[in-house]
C-alpha cells in the first residue's frame, strides 16, 4: 500500500492530468493502428528479402531454415534427452513420450550453472562442462548405458545446414566464449562427449537435432494442439518462427512440403528500416548495449531492455523537472537499476497495489516520490510495455498473413505457441498483444497457447518428430522400393517382351504366347498420293462417331474432316445384332444427308474397338463383346458382313469397300501421313497397346514373304503367362484380383490410365493402415474402388500451387484433416507409380524398335513412333520418362515421337485410303 502521507495527497483528478503529462512527453512511444499496419507490411517485405537467395545476404531479418520439416502428429513415442542452453543456467532433461492414446509426456530435469569464466572463456572448456553435466544427469538417473537420441536447444543466432548441424553466427546474452563463432556447435559438443568417452568410457548419445528455443516452443505447443505452426518468445530476448512452404525458401533446393523458419526478428531494423519509429531513448539504450547497432527491434520489446527503457525515461523527465522535483540519485543514474520485473509489479491490475509497488521501487532507488510521481511512473511503464506488445503484434500479423496467403485461405485458423518471461509474467502484455493481433487481422482465427515446459520439452519433441519421420520415411521407402525398377529389371522386361514377340509371330507358339501379334492386313503407310472422300466409323462405346474425311494429294498433305456424334441406347447395345447394326446404318445415312451426300457410295474405315480375328483387311470376326455390349448374334460373326447387310436392308447408300481398323494402327497411320518415318503406333490412355510394321517373312500366320505388314501386338496382355510375376507388387495383385478380368492384361494393369489411380489408392490405404499417412485414419471415400481417378495423378504431378491441388483432391476424397506432409507423400506415391508405368512402357517400346532395327540389319535405326492416349498427353512427366528409358535401353535407335490427332477417325480413313490406292494399283 502507498504510505499514508502519499495516500493523503492522492487525488483522482490528478491521475488524468499526470497521465496526460506523461502521454505528451512520450507521444513517440504511442503507435496508431495505421502505423502498426504499415510496420506489419514493412516486416513482410523484410521477410521476403530474407527468404530470397539474392537478397538474403544483405537482409536484416535472416529467415533461417531450421530443417524442422514437421510438427508433432501425436504418434511420437520413446525416451529422449534434451539440453537447453540459452543463459547462465542450462537444463538437462529426460523426456518420455508415450503414444498410448493419451499423448502423455513425463519429464525429469536438472538445472546446472555455467560459471561466468566459462561464458567468456574458452569454447572447448564450455562444451566440456556441458558434457560433464550431461554425464552427471545420466548417472543420477541410471541411464548411462542407453544411447538415447538428444535434442539440443541452442538459443543463439545460428546458420543451420542440417537438422544436426548448426554454425554459431555470433554470441548474444553476455556469452563471449572464444573459438565457437563460425563453428558447428553440434561438432563441438560431440567432440567433448567423445573426449570424455576416451578417458572415462562412460556414456554416449545420438545428437539428432539442434534447435533454438523459439522452435522448441512451437513444437511443445504443437504436441498439444496440431494447429500450432508459429512459435513466439517474448522474454529476455524476442523471436518468432513459423512453418513456411518450401517453395518460398529460395535458400534451399526442393519446393515440396514445409520447413520451420527461424525469423530472428530481433534484428529487424538493423538496416535502418525502423529509424522513423525509434526514439532518442531507444538510441541511448542501443549505444550503451554490448552490441550497438544490432538487434534494434529486440531492444524495443524484450525483457532485457524494458526496465532500462523506463529508467532512462524517468531520468530524462527528472532532469527536465517533470518528476521527483528534478532531483536525481546515484541509483537512478546507474544502468540496470530498474528491472523489468519492477514493471510487472507496478502495472499490477489493482491500481493501489501497483502504485504501492511503484513507491517501493522508487524509494529503493533513493528517491522520495510523491503520489503524482508514482502515478507518472506507472504510466511510463504502461506506455513502454504497450508499445512492446503492439510492435510484437504488428510483426506477428505479417507472419499470419504470410501463412494465410501460402494456404490461399479466406480465413486462417491457427495457433501460436508462446513462451518468455515478459509474456508470462507481465500482467497486461498478453492481453494487449492478443487484442492488437485480432484488431489488425480480423480474418484470422488465432489461438495463443502458452508453452508449459519451455524449450527443453521442445527440443525433445523436435528429436521425437525427427525420430518418427526417419522411421516412417524408411518404412515408406521400403514399400515404395517394391514399385521402383532398376535398369537391370527394365532390361529384363525388354528381353522378355522380345521373346514373347517372337512366340506370338511363330505359328508353332502363337496359341500359347501372351502377345498375339495379330496381322492387321495393313501393308503400307501413306505415300502422299492418296486422295478422295472416305467415311470413317469409330465404334468403341455407347457413343460413336461418323466422319467424312477428304484426303487431298500433293504438297501439304491436306485432310479435311467433318463429324457427328451419335449415341446407342442401352436397349440397342443389349438387343439383337440386327437392331444394333440397323441403328448404326441409320446414323450413317443421317450423317450423309447432313453432309448433303445422300445416296453416295464411299469406301469406309471402321474402327471397331472390340477383340477381333482378321484374315483380311475387310473382315473382322468378333471374338467377344466388351464395354457393356451384349447384342445377340454377333460373336463369331464377321462384323463387316453384318454392317453391309444392314446397308442393303436400308437401300439408301452403298459402301464400296470397308476396312476394319484398330485404333493403335490408326494412330500410326495418322502420324505416318505427316512423317513417313512413322512405323510404330502406341496408345497409352485408358488402355495401352502398340503396333509396328513387321517384315512379312516373320509373320508366319499369313502367307507370303514379300514386303511388310502392320502387326497389332495387343501388348496389354504381356505378362498373362507369368512373365511379369517377379515385377508385380502386392498392390498390382490387389488391383488385378479386383478387376473384371483377373489374370488378364497384366502389363496394361501396370501402365494404363484405367488402373494407375487404383494402384495409388491401394498404396495410400496400406500407408494409412501402417500409420504412415493421414495420422492412420482412413476416410470412407478412399475405401471406394475407383475413387482415385488417374487424372488425379496428372493434376497432382502438375501441381506448382504449393500442394493446393493435392489438398483439394484429398478433401474431395474425404480427407479433410490431411496435412501438408500428407500432400507431399501422396505426390511421391503418384510420382513413383507413374514413373514405373512410363519405364515399363519405354522398356516394351525398346524391344519393338530394336526388333525393327535387327529385322533390317541396321547398326543405327531412325524411326518415328505415333502416340495417342490421355495418359501420354496429359501427364506432365510420363512422356519424358518413357523416352529416357527407351533411349537408355535401345541406344542404337534414334526415336522421334509424334503426337497423333484422331487415330480412330482420321487414321481409319487413311488406312482405307492406302488400301484403296493399293487396290487400284493392283498391289492387294
């Protein structure tokens, strides 16, 4: 309580008068919302400078990468040691983390002193002392025989190059130990532990991580609240860290996932950017400090300087006759005589107690304060601490906006883990900070969580997370390695493909071969003299196309196309063959009328995408319906005859020649029309297949040895005789067993768009079941077969938007609480599965082009492959990986790829045009 004499003089009316006097004197200390918002924008610019490789060297705010890539997910467990060094005392802790569903942490710790002569003496002696204390602690707990992982909180400005490598930039907080600046402190500690081990052979530890106390605070709070992604310390010093997107960290390679960035924001303003906000008092504090010109922002905020700021203000006001009747004392003139803890007592929310504390502190300084002096002192404390809270809020707001923009979130929900004596002990600091943050960013839902166990537990948490990540990473890679193919394995695929091609071509082994190597009776590619009008019919599903293709000979190779799409009703697909072909013919007649060509007689290319047996170009025996068709009376029949009979029944137009076309052959023909070197066709879409121009002498199923014929490999069936069993994974087997045709089309099921999404889905389920993904929680949607579409692979691997595309796909799959780490892993799974598909495809293609080269007895072959299919065309990396593999496995072949446009329409017409040309030339 105030002394009775002062209470007698205390007049409430004077309170405002004295507050006004102080406010007027300290008007530079009081910052408007507009000033704070401007400061926040300024700090955001400084953050950008620190993040950018080019501007980082000159940036005041260093934005140091910490190599902490993840916050706790609650599954961490084990025993961890922690060392917490940041002041004249340091702690050693044993932290037991239990993932028993309750997320419990047990801690034992011991505080050790660092004598002043070691703080300012030799670095090696300092670290020897730390090693001795560590040994003492482990001996007390009887754990010297255990080699435990250790996390080291080292709260000084450092440059980290790895999680366990940390170079001290410069000492702060009164430390001056020589031979440490510019050195890796982990190496120095290891050296001291090793030195002790040589002489005493008593203990060893595994130093996994070195962090600063700010990161430790974030990790401690992150264990209790998974939304925590910012750490803040306002104590003796001040700093903040947060989880930044890797793509913004220009200083490091890699742009996926997140990493904690230590802002080292205490140095904000060291380049002069705060000069308009710094006062004469701030300049005086800086001039008298151990590091003039450094940590200027920290000197306006932190507990190390707050008491001194108040002392200097009181001293100036006294000298200007505004306080204590102008009488100073030796104590008031002494640096450090007014403590920051005095401010806590003076600003006690009960006014009388606060004023009593003010009187006590002032009398302790040899002053004889009046009630007005006590009031004025209380007001000075309020202004200084409020400025500190508001400055802190402004920079924190810049961090919050950065995170919100990274996530492209309209409203950010996040938690800030906080520690530090000023935040914890000042009666009003935290309230003022929270209020100003919420005022400056009303669009962020911010929770402040006070760190209970400080940086020691945080160091253990970083170590626990690193330990978990390492174990999970090893397990994930073990699983993904089953999907990775070495060069030796790819060469083996090529060899087996070559052998199966020979078996499919041979009359003797054709029946047993998995590759059927079907003759297509397409004997030549276009030579440019083709011309005329051709119809094309593209039937492969419930909707089909009718096209008119006008081919003009001569230079420029002109092709004009017109088409119309028609649908086949479900009842027609499953009715009689007569009804189906009558419907098709009705649609052709409608199209001719639409084109003004009613009653015309034209040659036609018929792309019929169902399993067929051909013995000539204008014949196709349907082996069996697929894709939902069940029309009766068609299987085992020649579809060309069925079509021609339907034309005859209608008697509106005539088809003077019809060629049965496979879409893969159509792809080759379309491309060879533009590039005469194109003699291979490839489709990688929903399904996959290849065809190529084979020497007639090798096709034993067809009479004659002269010239060439295109062979439809039907290569999707490669592996149906077990050729791929040793390359198949458990995921391939699940996909195969759950398919409509188990044991069939094994190669296709490892490559094509119809199955890749399913493979990825099964890997994700396995990862989740093992607790390696989505915190071990599966969504119902992810359990649904076919829900992970192959187009997702293309979208995910094209994603340059900070994983936003991945996150939105995962949300669509019901995984609403997936993390950034989850997104990175999903992307890796997609990448591994797509890479394998492209490599398998490249290995198969290597067998094809090498066969053509050997057929022609060439040392070097130059050839073009015509390609079509959504997977090849839309996936960002498929084509380049496939081409790389091909080049590696068939180095004597110079292969060009030509994207086909409309193989089943334009290609069908060109096949017909070539056949028609050859027929008129008498070659066929």
